[in-house]
């Protein structure tokens, strides 16, 4: 969700997530925080940063597990044409 007066909310379907990255900038590491970067095949929201999270690696692993679970439920397979 973004905006103060006018708001905009975007959703990313879990089965569209292609990759997650844990990013630990020095100053966040000092206080035990990290960012999770999520790349998806979604046209409107191809990239999301979840900033300054505690237990970010655990959360990243949860996201990955849930992505795989949702792909099985929806019977979605990823095919890269690169």
C-alpha cells in the first residue's frame, strides 16, 4: 500500500513469485534486521522489497514454502523462455 491522501494497494499472487533474495545492509545487520526482495512474473508488481524485517531468513523460507504450496494447489508450472 502506498500514499497518504490517495492510496494505492497492490497484491502479488504467491504462485507468481519467481525469486526471493535476502539483503542485509550493514546498518540493518547491526540491529538484527534485513530486507527481503521478491521478484515475480506479475505485470503490475514485478518487484517488491519488504524492508527492515526481524528473522528475515525464516520469513524468506516461509515465503518460498508457500510459493511452492500455492503452485501445487493451482497446478502452475513456471517456464522461462530465455
